[in-house]
């Protein structure tokens, strides 16, 4: 009798847990549906603002100089809102397990150069210097998503370096037993023999040791960033981490407050006969 009662209790707990799990899944699905509905409702007016902004910019006359700055601000702020909406959509997709990847062989060197060029035109003060050591190992990944990660890291390097314009982007092959892996990542590197590693180094604000473990968390913003009143929502890096993890990769940061930060990610090399 006792044994049966014990089995009954265990079974009841299991059923309860399964019900909770189902409810959680339903809630996540409902949240994703809600976020995507709101996101699409926001995107339409944003697209209209951008459209009218372009028309207004085209119609500017030489003596309309006073309007150029307000129009630039409209473009920047609309772009920020757009980014925020996209980030919220990505996060809800991740939570609902609906982030789909289009994995194909990716020319990483070209992707780096293209993304750096896009970011370089956004800033006159910063100099983005690319150092790629060939040959990079072949990788199979979602090009758009890896570009998004890189773009985020570059945009952050620019945003959080108000006083020093030098930003270096390095890419090379690292082996599992490479001496360059930082201590807290080293034990994970043995998962694959060869990796493609991309690093983005800035000489900006840097991050305090107490904040370092939290930077990839959702909505986290470092103390220093808030003090300096640099705008942001604390979402970009958490999305980067999700995107790199779904690729089986690693992402990390090393930083010294007041000296700068190096954000890096590693993607496993495609082994012969693996993937397509
Ligand atoms: P956001 O930049 O929108 O706040 P992120 O998720 O991209 O969000 O970054 C989270 C936080 O990590 C930032 O608010 C900032 O405090 C810190 N951070 C990110 N990148 C850097 C960097 N290159 N230098 C210094 N701090 C950074």
C-alpha cells in the first residue's frame, strides 16, 4: 500500500509538472503572437515615417539648412525604434522556439568586410580596421544572423567609445588547444577541433568586473553606460548570445574599465563530410 501511495505521489507530481509545462508553452506561444502583432502594428507607421522622411529630405532646398539636423534626428530615432521592434520580435521567436536559421556555407571574410563598411559610413570619428588572417576555416551558418551579431558588436564598439576612435576587427582560425582562448571559455573550446574566431576590440568605456558576467543578459545595462547617458535597451547582446549559441558557437567578452573591451565569437569549422 505504501509503495503504491508513493508511486501515486510521484505520478501526481509528474502530471502536475507536465500540466505546468504545457501552460508555460501556451503562454510563450501567446506572448509571441502578441509581440508579433504589436511589432507589425508598429512597423507600418515606422515605415510611413521613413517614407515621408525620404521625400522631405529629397525636397530640401539649399537654404533649408536648419531642417537638415531635425531630419537626421528623425531618421536616427526611427531607426532606433525599428531596431527595438526587431529585437523584441527576435527574442519572442527565441522563447517560442521559432527562430529559424538558413544555414549555408558562409564567406566569413567577405561578410566581415561588408558589415564593417556599412558601419564605417555611420561614423566619421571612428576608424574600423580589419585584420583577417587567411585561410579562415569553412563555416556553415545563417549569413544574415551572423551579420546581425557582427553589426551589433560593431555598433556597440562605436557607441561605447566616445573618446577613442580606434576599433579593430580581427578574424582567424583558432584550434581547440589554442593559447588564445580566455580562461572562462577554454573548457568549451574542446567541443570542436577548429573554430573561426572574430574579435571586435575597442578602446572605449570598458566594463567593470562586477558587470562583466551580466552583459549578455536581457535588459542589462552597465552602470557606467547609464552614468554617461548613452541610450540603449540592453537587448542587443542577449540576442547575439542566443544567435551564436543556436549555431553551436561561443561568445565572450574581456574588458577593463576605462581601457576598452574585446567582444568575440567563435563558430565551429565545418568538418569534412559535415553539413552541405
Ligand atoms: P544596449 O547597447 O542597447 O544597452 P546591449 O545588449 O548591446 O544593449 O549591451 C548591454 C550593455 O553592455 C550596454 O548597455 C553596455 O552597458 C554594455 N556594453 C556593450 N557593449 C559594450 C562596449 N563595447 N563597451 C562598453 N560597454 C558595453
